[in-house]
């Protein structure tokens, strides 16, 4: 009996996804494709969208995750560039939002602290050196960037190759929507380059509603 009941539930869930989303689950929805820099290779995209209705209450959930990568060569080191995007969007009735929004807001500082400690714990060695990280607070969340020095290893001497990493955490709440996201940049030429992409991604998320992700 359990198998007979389980199969219709699976089919109903799949039907709900297909009915609400035109984008396949291994692709990036059109609304976010502009965040993939030109010339970059799309890596492991994942997309989910689900709508559930019960007792006159409708809840929508969407998840978008992808990385965009490009091979790059420094003076003596391979300095690959990668942008990572991870968004969870949760739309619910306003009555639910009062409780859920508070829960997400309370949990957000712990997410930030975990990333902060990860950057602070990076240790320089003979291969890679790390400068002190720089933190920035945004209207939509928080970010931290760090300069990396790729030391020359070999006979003689050569200048260090330099790139930057960036980690960003965002939380945008409205009357009926939670938007929680993680953005990462590895191998940027400058910290400003990393910050600009993160700002563009956050702006796109802020202006995108559940109905726009399909």
C-alpha cells in the first residue's frame, strides 16, 4: 500500500514543477542568465521551482544554483576565475512571513560569522599568501574580499601572481518573500571586480519575484 500511495505523490510533485517552470532543472532560468559573464563556461547549474496550495494558502519555493568558470593564466600560475551563485526564494502569505522572516533574520549573523572565520583562518605558506580580509556591509547583506599572492616556485625569482576572492551573503525580506543567497568569486583581478559582480547579482535578485523565475 505504501508504494501505491508514494508513486502518485511523486508524479504530482513532478507535474507541479513542470507546470510552473519552463526552464529544465539542469539549466539557469532566463532572468539570471545575464549574470554569466561572456566567455565563461557554465558549471553544474541546478534549478527547482515548486508551488503548493492547501486550505486557501499558497506557498512558492525556488532555488537557483550555478557557477561560471573561465581558465586564465598568470605569469607563472594558473589563475582560474569562477563566479558562484546560490539563491533560495520562499514566497508565503504575509501572516506566515511575520514568523518566518524573523527566523531567517536571526540566523543570518551566524552565516556571516562562519564565512568570516573561514577567511580569517586562512594561513599563508610558501605557495600562497593571504592579505588581511576586508569586510563590507551592504543594504542587502555582507561581503568579504581577500587578496591572494601566488608565489613563484622555481629557479631564480619572479613577481607574485595576484588575484582576489570574495564571499557574499545576502538576505532580502519583503511582506511575503524571503530571498536568501550566497555569492562567491575566486580569481578576480581586483576586489572591485568581485564586488561589482556581487552587486549586480544582488540587484537582480532584489528586482526578481517568484513569478519571474520560471
